């Protein structure tokens, strides 16, 4: 389950945000600090998670602890989906 | 007084007081003064001379603030650039400014190296936060330059007509224009701002605004003038974190752009009055919809909300006093103290109230010209008593009391996220992609971002390109906010009788109401 989530998140980021051929992002790297995504990127990310997983990301969940790395997103989604 | 002298002055008066908080770094006025002294001495020793342009490719951190003051103290001219700038554009700016040095962050170093390689130049490269083991080649470590003893005697500069900033802004031709602001210009604009905002040494201003833009830079200079504390954050990507930070640092001032106001007022569970220390919110760079202004007032009942208008060419032109916001919610107010701003008709005479004409700004804050472009400078600018006159190119009207209202821009610049995008610059990037026959770019109205960038393309016969491929291509060449959010494929693009591509009203909505900057 977690692995499937991780793969789909990674694929989305690679497809939409990693434009330079040499750009790599590790699972625990801050997407914002590393310049992979910017402020509007976070909104796109939320739209993707809501559409793909049928969840609603609440205002108070839009924090780096949930969204700012592939690891954080995977664990946030896993918790969210388990609660659903 | 030059800008660096304001820091020396505040360091004398408020030495132990906190000047800057950026992430985990806190600098007192004495420390900011000392680090920028060391940077100035270090770069002077390495050949940076008064008048030299120095590019800054830095995000919002203490290195950027220390660099501004260090460069001013060395007599150099900071040229801060948006940190997501791409190598090709950076190489163009390197060449046009003939910069002697680039200050950057380890993360952007690859882009800087690539840009330098595209030129025949060998600027000094200064890299902040490089790993201990990282080989910087000829590059210098920022941290080395701001530590240790200063062995060069301090040199003070007096000339306030010397350039203080070279700011690049999107031009309607698609080529970025370098706006030249002198120490006197920056000082005049920031003194006026401190006056009308009533800034004091008790102020704590939290800013997420990029330091490549006038609105971001004025936060640094006004806080140093007032002896207040500036708290820098890198972005507004996680709005709740910023709201928490505002509470944590007991911020008294929060400068924003309307898209940020849209995100804050869109949050459901905020308690009115949850930031009791916040006294002032300022808004600039785009029109603030009256409904958002009203909601901000409800969420922050004790604040004074200032709606403002400016251009890079004069940093700030007008402001609407808070007590007028409910009475004239669509106005951007009147000229800032010590300057004038008025509407002229087609014959260049002051226009009657209600008549639409071009806004003209006069005063000591108006730029000295555009870098390397004598002709444009002459046309847009003329000398007047106590400063210069700037033709803004924006259409305005005034009401019977002299309050100003933005009507529209004369050019087709797109305003997205409070930032200016030249359609021509994006179109040029599109044409660089093999397979694109025709391209046009417009701004589409968006509830959060004001406008978003949309590309219309005609592809060559037999070529298949996807929207994603086109967006990715643009993202390799353009700063992130300029990259089209969507692409529409067409069989042909509408043309004028002279054969120029011209988008219709459906394809580009220009803002025609409210206060913008």
C-alpha cells in the first residue's frame, strides 16, 4: 500500500515538476527547499492528491510535515486512507 | 544619506536589537553591520570596485540581506534576480550588465555555472551554504567572506546619486528592462513609506516577498531605517505555517499580495483576532478585490490595511490610507509623501476628475533610467524640480477628491501571483521548441492568482506535441511564475490586418478594474 502510494506520488512529481534532465529528488528531501516546487506547485499537488485518492485535504493539513517530501506525503496519505 | 549609512546609523542606535530573523539565523544590528562590513572588505580585496554590478541569485535568507548591505558598503550595485531564473536568461543579464560577480546559493550554483559558461566572462562566483567537501573551482565561500578579521581599511562613500539597485522587470518587448535606482531614489521612496506606515523600532515585519522585487526590498530598507526587526520567510507555499510564524514572532506588520489574501481568507477555521499583535497589512502588486479587503478586516479587526500602487521604476507611487478603504475600496489612493502623482490627458495636461488618462509620477523616488537604453529612458522620463517625471504607461482616473483609480495597462503584460509576465517572453520560449509554428500567450482570470498564463499554439504538420511537453519545455527556460499553466492547440491564431497575431477578449482577460500595482 505505502509502496504504491510512494510510486504514484513520485511519478506525479517527476512528470510535473522535475524538468531538468539531471534533477533527482530523494524521498526525504524537502521539495520546497530544493526548489522542486513553488507556492503554486503545492496547490497543484493538493489537487492531484484529492483527485487521485478521493480525499479532502483540510486547510490545517496543508503543512510541510504532510506534503513537503515524498516520505511525508506517503505517510500522510497512508494515515488518511486508513482512516477513510 | 546612502542606504548603507542607514544601517550604520541603526547599528549605533540599536546595536543589540534584533535586525533580522531568517530561519534559525538571528542577527542583531551590530552583527548585520559587522558581517556586511566584512563582506564589503573581502570583495573589495578581490577586485570588486565601486559601480560594479553584482548579480544576486538568492532566496529569502540572511545571505541576501548581508549581501545587499555588503555590496552597498563596497560601492557596488546589487542586481537581485528571481532565484528560479534559468541559465539562458541569466547569461543574457550577465552580458548586458557586465557583472563582476554573482552571489548565489549552493542550490542554484549549477545554473550560475551554466550561465557563466554561455558567456565569455569570468565573474567572481560567491556560493552560500556549499557543503564542506564541495569543490567550488574558482568560486568563493560566502561564509568565508563574512567571517574573520577585516584587514582592509573601511572606505565610506558619500555619493547618493550613485546606483543602488539594478532591478530587472518584464518589458512589453519581451526583453527584461534593468531599472536603475540611485541611493537617493531608494532612500526617498523608503522614507515616504516609513512615514505613512508610521514604522518604529517596535515593528516586527514578516515578509515572504522575493528580494528581487521592489516590494520585497523596501521591507528590508524600511525596517533598517526604523530600527525594527525583519523576519524573512522563503515562500507562502504553506500559508498556515506563515500564520503560525506571524504569531510566534509577534509580527506587527505583514506585507502581502492579493493572491496571499485570497488564500488566507479562503481558510475556514480562522478565529477573528487570532493575531492580536498584527497592526498593519499592506497590499501591492495587483488589484485587491474589495471582498477580500473586507474579509481581512474581519479576520484582523485591529489592523490598518494599506492598499498601494507602485512600479519598479519608482518603487512606490501611491497609497490609500486605511480609513479610506471602506469609502473608496477600488482606489489606490494618492501620491506618497514628498512626491506627486496625477492623471494627464492626451495633450499632456492634467486631466479633469473622471477622465481617463495616463498616470504620471514625479519626485525624488523616480529612477534615473533603464540600463543600457538611453532612448527609452529619455521618452519615459523627464527632469522636474526635485526629481524626475515618470510616464507610467498605466491608464488611471481620479475622483473629485483626487483619489486615483487604476483603469488598465497600456501594454499586454500579464499579472499573475502579483508578478509581471511579458507574453512576448513566453512566446519566445514557445518558438524555441521545434514543431511550434505559431504561438501566442494570454492571461486568463483566476480567483486566486489574478490571472494565469495560457499558451495558444499551432503545431507544424505531422508534429505531435502534448500540453505537458510544451509546459516542460517552457519550465526549462522561464522563471516558474512565467510558465504557462495550460496550453490550447489551435489550427490557426487570429491575426490583425497587418498579419500580427492578436488574441481576442476571450483568450486574454485584461484587468480593468480596481487597484493594482
